[in-house]
C-alpha cells in the first residue's frame, strides 16, 4: 500500500511545480545531527544508518517525508468548496478540487458565503487544507541528507528558481531591498535568496543539515 503524507508549499513553489520547474525540496532536519568530532550522532538511528548518513549514501531512516515510492499531497492556500447557487443546490460531490480556487493561480481572493449566510472574501490557510481539496500529488523519487550550502547549481535549478532575463531571479530575504534584487547568473545565489525569503534572513549562513526530497508530479 502506498503511504501518503501532507506537505506544505508556498504559492510560488506550487506555481513552480505546476510549471514543471520544481522537482526537489529541502527541509531542515529536526533535530539536527550532533557533530562529535568523528561521528554525526543521530538519535534513534543504528550505527549502520549513521555510517551511511556520514558517507552520503541514499538515506531514508526516520525521514518525515517518506522514501522512494511514497507520495506527498500538497497543502496550499485555497478556498472551497464553491459554486454558484444555494447551499441546497450544491453539487453531489462538492468536496473536490473541481470546486476549489487556489491562490497560486494568481486570481483575487474569492467571495463566498459563510455558515451564517454572510458574504465574505478571502483565502483559507494551507495548514487547514483537507485531503479532498488537494489538487497536487507528488511521488517521492529520492531522499538524501546534506548540508544546505552543498546544494549544487543543478539542484538549485531543480528547487524551482525563476528564470529572469538572461539569468535567474535574485530573491532577497527583504523584498524591499531593491539593491539586491534583479537577475543573477548564479543559480545558487538565486536559491539562497529564495531560501531566506522562506526561512528568514541569515538562514542560509546557518548551513543546517537538510532532507533533500526529489519528486515527480503524479498526473491524475
């Protein structure tokens, strides 16, 4: 039986998956491995697993995102179910992505009627998305661990950075810092900015151990 797990993505990263630009995600390991001079100590892991970890072998022990063959269902900012008409006239199978709207698609926040028949406008946060509203399923194709700054140029591109002019869009932890935005030829620099937009200023220099999860989109 295929195991499924939920995973959160920002609107920009959902868009990158939909566009076919994103096939990897990096997530901070919790707890972080402890370096003892010779060994990277991992709680609750066997000596053989720890050795594989240190040698950079494919590693699946206790990964919260599963192993190759498992699936992830994407939670994103959304609203639904929605349809034109009265509640009693709702479709038979209204709890479906067919009747949802998603912020990553770029439209305005939708209007909807709440339980008290008040007209409201807004999105629901991704953390509250139920399984039935999910429109994106991913199959895990690879799992490994590495230090964040060891991300290669190829991997940075696979993280979904945005092409811009003749290079890559240079994100910055502070979007108001226009001096450091624009284009860059270095995909790793673009990914550094993207990482810090998501995780905060200085998060790249912290150089944590991360889970590297490779995936492909499952076509429905």
